[in-house]
C-alpha cells in the first residue's frame, strides 16, 4: 500500500497534463498489445498444449485466454485503488484513466478476435470477409457488438472526460467485477475439454461461484456501506437520502448477475452429476467411450 501511494504521488503532476492525445495513444497500445497477445497465445498453445482440437477450436480458446489476461490486469488496477482511497469523490489516479483507455483498445480487439473465431468455426474455409459473412457475424453476436460499441463510444469517453475528475473509487469498484472472469473462463475451458470430472474442476467452479457472488453482487452493499461511512451517516439514513433512480440502477445491476450466478450453479451441479451417473450405470470393468459420454452429457444438460 505504501509503495503504491508513493507511485501515485509521483505521477500526480503528470495527471494534469495527460491530454486526449495520451489517452488515444493508450487506446492504440491496448489494441496492438492484446492483438499481439492473441497471436502469441494461439501459436504457443497450438504447439505445446495437447487439447482435443475436434472439440476445442483454438481460436475460441485463445480469445478466452486473452479475456483472462485483461481481467487480471483490471483486478490489479482496481484493488490497490480501492484499498488506498481516502477521498471517495476527489482522489484521482492516473493509472485508472490509462487502463480505461487501454480497455477501449481491448474491446476493439475483441470484436476482431470474435470475428476471426466466427470465420474458423461457422464459415467455410478460404473466405475472409464478405457482406454475407459480416451480416451473419453481426446477427449472431449482436449483443456483444452492441455492448462493445456502447462502452467504447459512450461509457469510456464519459468516464474519461465527463465526470469532472470525480469518482475514481467507483470506477475501480466497477473494474473489480472482473475478478470472477478468470475463473469462469477456466471453468468453460475445462468443460469443453471434457475435464469437469476431477478435483480441479470442483475447485475452479467453487472459486468462480464465490468470486461472482462477492464482486458482482456484494459489491453493491459494499458501496452503500463505504460511502455512508465516509459521509458519517448510518446506512439506512444514507440509502433513504438517495434519489430512487440510484436504487433502480443498483437493482438493474444485481438482477442479471443473480440470474447468471444461479445458472452457473445449476450447470456446475449438472457436470458434477455426470461421473456419478456414469459409475452408477457402468458394469464392472466396462470402459465408456467418449462419444457415449458426450451423449450422456447432452442428455443431462437437456434434463
């Protein structure tokens, strides 16, 4: 904490002169940097990691690996700011503005990364770009494209230029929600590689559920309590003093995360049930082939 405070004090004078040109440079650095990570990760995992390539397309796997790297970076930026902030509205951190600009570059990369994934998985080989391919990609990924466009064109510029140098603590709390992403992505990868039948999957799944509950649901009560304590008010007095749309926004943030968390819990229970079903139905010494296991997995998911 003391080390981070010294670094923050060392760049306070730079923050005042950090113009839109510097933010644009960070945006470009983010786009190029994550693109290089994507190509490098694809090359490394294709050569050195033995995965079932019929079930796991390496482009899909690499996009999720880069997503994990971005989530780890977001967490490393957010947690120190949340720990050392003393002025919830006025305190400023240069590293936060830099990372928000870099995240804009990451979201732009993610659009092209998903497009490359779409080409490899859903389109015939040899075709790179055409109007029909782009239309099918946009129709299949319209939610992701809408989210990324809103974030890059409206949310990130508002965070960087339209908040009057206030609220870095709140922005850090939003970045803290990325803590669950590495575990959920690792959980998905293990499910696709037919590895959800061991202790590693159980540990990763429990961490994914726990971190999602803490950083995506409990973060809202934490914000209420932290700001009420800073304003030297009781929690209930502070909540009743806020306009109603604050609470509506908080509920709108929590409900999708509760639904997603319940879905993840149910999915984990299904995958943990498969080994039990397999052992219960198997005869002594019988070996169940992978195709049979896949059919059983599909049936359990449908149930």
